[in-house]
């Protein structure tokens, strides 16, 4: 399901942006066609790069595919689930990012080093938001794995579930935007290297490897979309309804991203840490609330 | 339902720490007024009806309409749009705001008693600390005024928490509202407003 929805994700974002700006724009399948063209091409590697640069895109893709394995779908358990699997989820994604960062450093380009530094910094700032949110969910449900948390999220007798559902929805969207380097933190369409974050890291990639990087980004979006789905749709509903709702939530998520990118200005680079920290602050607030409610203070 | 409004109120406090434009401050003050009105309606259902209607009208008219309108007038007349230029960066202010939230939580836990809900006390203290933070970290007098409004909202929340037992406290909170209204009107009456320099130099 995540793989299917990931294929259409960038197309829906592009289509939304086209409609919002009054253009006809490309079709939903255009990014897929572009990726197909890139996949059929070979890769060109600079003589200054080493093995790390060549294997980083594949490792990055592999880490996202591994992360998908721990995400449940409705009442269906995740393919791999164990206590604390959300820690595994966060750090397997970090591993992919780590390889992309050292690959950027491997090129020896000062621009790519700058982008790598920014990417590492922003990823470090957004990580607490994810962990605090998951700690909140863990306290709320009494479980510590994605599968248990999400399958018990709506069936607890706690009638404050809507609070955590809304906060989870908001925070996962913000995390997805930061993790995928989208507006307002980064602009994938920017043409000035000095203002880039993620795009400047992958400037030296071409052909097949560039396609893998794009596919990884789409998959990451779909992964966060499925987390959003799990916090807004109760796990106990009919499976066919769940499938339809899953696709609807993913499409809605892509449309939201498209609208945000159409109507929102990009932050100044020095404002990004504050923006990201605000997301963490809201997660902490949710944690404080669950602390008060759970401890019956 | 009331807890949803309280959490939204707390989120608005977090945004105060990260906001940079006065127009955002003014919007947040207006939103807080509406949220406080909602909290008052849900929480003070047991008090005298006339008193309740008065409180609701006061929160909507004064907190959500008049005070934001006056603040907007001040920003238009003075031409000040940014909250601060040389004060503490917002990044640190957000960190301090989170620290204030934890301090409020610990304080309200240690001061807990059967008459006041801990969540009310936490958010009231958080609001108080946020107001104080705005006052001590900003240089513009209008930011200080906003900080004072937030402190006043903290008093109002706390008075609502014990409003059914001690309705007189709510009236004291409303008196503070009127005091703030007069203070803001003073910017017009005393002609403190027109020069940006005058608005920036108070703390020097």
C-alpha cells in the first residue's frame, strides 16, 4: 500500500501546485515517467568520489524500505514488530540520512558539505519531536511498539483520544516536511546553491542514482503518510474501508503539501531552527498533557 | 471539551515565543480571548446566569475584539511591525518557553490541592511565565504590553478554575482587563505612540 501510494505522491503534489497557481501543469504520472527515464540511464561519478558516494543512494533506499516493515496497517500487524520498534524506525531512517551526508562530504565540494551540515542540523532538531510524540502515544496507550500503539489508539477508554490524534496529525506533517526537505524549511525547486539544503547534497548524482534518491523521498513521504493514517483512522474498521481511507489520507496529505508549497513562503535559513523547535515544543506540550491526565494530578 | 480549549490556549502560548510580527501577536491575543470565552462558558455553568452572561460578553468584547483592535491601531499609527530587532533570538525564547512549561508542571504538581485542577494551574502558570519571558526578553514597549496581556489571561484562567467556588476572583480578573484597556488607551491619550524610538527605548 505504501509503495503504491508513494508512486502517485509527487504527481499529486505537482498537480495541486499547478492547479493552485492556475497552470495546466504536468499529469500525475509525470514524476514516474521522469524517474523511468533516469532509471534507464547510467550514472556518472566524479573522479574525486569514492565507494561511499556510489553506495549511499542504495543504502538510503534500503533503509526506507526497512522502515516500512515496522509500520502496521489498521488491525494488520507490521511485518516486523517488537517493543521499541519506533526507535528502530527513527534510527534506520537516520542511518540512510547519515550515508547521504557522508556521501555529500565524499565529493569534496564545499557546497555539498554545507548542505550536509544543514541537513544534519535540522534532522537533529526534528528528532526530539518524533520521540516525544511517540512517548506521548506510548503513555496514552500503554504500549511501546507501532503495531500495539496504533491498534489500541482508538479503543482505549480514554476520551481524550481526539487531542492526541489532532496533535499527532499536525506533528507528523511537520516532521515529514522537514525530513523530506520541503517548504517552509527547504525548497526543492530552488536554483541557488547557497540556499539549498537537500538538493545541494545530491547535486553530483545523475541517472540511476538520482532516480533512487527521488524514489526514496517519495517513499519517505508515504511512510509518514501511513503514520498519519494510523493516528486518524481507527484500526478496527472494515478492511476495504481502511484501504480506501488509506489512499484518501495519502492523497489528502499530498494535497496539503502541495497547497503549503503553493501558498507559503520559505523560511529564512536562520529562522528554521526556531520553526523546527516550535514543533518539538508542541510535542512536549502534548507530553505534559498526557502526563497530567495519566497521573491524575 | 474544555481540555481541548485549554490545550489550544497553551499552543498559542508556544507560538507567542516563536512569533516575530506584531500582527501575529495581535491575532494570538484575539484567539486567546475567544478560547477564554469558550472555557468560561463551559466551566462557569454553575454560577449566576447574569454574572455568566456578563463574563462571556466581557471576554468576547474586551479580550477578543477591543484589545486586539486597539493594539492593531497602535501598530498602524506607530508603524512598528516586527516584535523586536535586537532582543533575544526566537530560538532561545522557544527553549525558555519549554523550560517554563516544565517549571509550571512541577510547580503545579507540588502545589496541587483538591480545589484547583492541575491542568488549569499548569497552563495558568505557563501563561504567567510566558508573559514574563516576553517582557524581559523584548525591547519594544508594545511587546511588554502583550506580555502583560498574557499575564492577565493567566490570572483569568486561574480565576475560572476556582470561579464556581469564588466568583469574586473572576470579577478581579475582569477588573484587570479594564485596567489593560485603559493602559492601551493611554497610548492614544498620552501621545506615546507616534515615534518608533519612544516605543523602543523604554528599557534602556
